């Protein structure tokens, strides 16, 4: 009897997770607009905006700060992923969340990026700006990573912790984006 009940409950759970309608897996993954931004690249000093999302099929956005050991340790792995992703028209950018808090913090962020051999774009958000005030300031855990589609929508929940250890989750979200792009 217990075994039959367990099988029945497992079936009901599986059916409820598959969803109904033509939306397929899209119904299981939330889409939230990534906030507009126009910020400065930490190393190059060039202004970068959210327009960059439209240049790629997807963009991985990794939020880090100078005092986060895990963030700094994963940078060489992210650099490898950045190059691998480029072959698939997927971009990776970083956001040094405390790099805009003064010249000392900015210099520290530059030193970290150079020391770790990072070549992908890393933004320095202005603490007085809307992007920082309405989005970055709410982040409480680092590293935090988002997968964003070419329309600027965040796909799924934030990925907290080392990205490479959660690469399956990243790849699942990228697959959803690429599949959706094929059907358009």
C-alpha cells in the first residue's frame, strides 16, 4: 500500500512539474527584465550599456567584489568559459560591485583583474546610479551570476556561488535560450 501511494504521489508530482499548454519548459523558467545600465569598464574605461545583450544569443553576468575570495578564485575559470562561450555567440561580463566606491577600490579591482588574467568586460557600477541603487545594492551574496537572453531578460533564478561548479545549471538555461532562438 505504501509503495503504491509513493508511486502515485511521484506521478502526480511529475505531471505537475511538466506544466500544460504549448509553453513547454518556458513555463518552468522565469523571465525578468535585466535592469538598464550604462557603466564604465573597469580596465578599459569605456562606457558599456545593456545594448550589448542584443549582440549575443546570451550573456552570463557575474557579480563580484574585491573582498570575495571565491569571486577572485573563480576568475581564471570564468576566463576559460568566456573564450569557450565566444565560439557559441555567448558573452560573459563581470560587475565589480564595490569598484565604484572610490579610486582605491577601483585600483584594487583593476589589480585583481590583471593579476588573474581577465580579458572579459568588467563593469564598475556608479553607487549613485539607478543600476546600482535598484539592483546591485540588493545583492547580498557573492559571486552571484545571471543568465540573460538577447532581449535582456534574466532566465531563471540567480546562480549563487562558483559558476563552474554549477555549469550544468548555466548550460540548461543557455539551451533554453538557444532553443527559443531557433523557434523564432
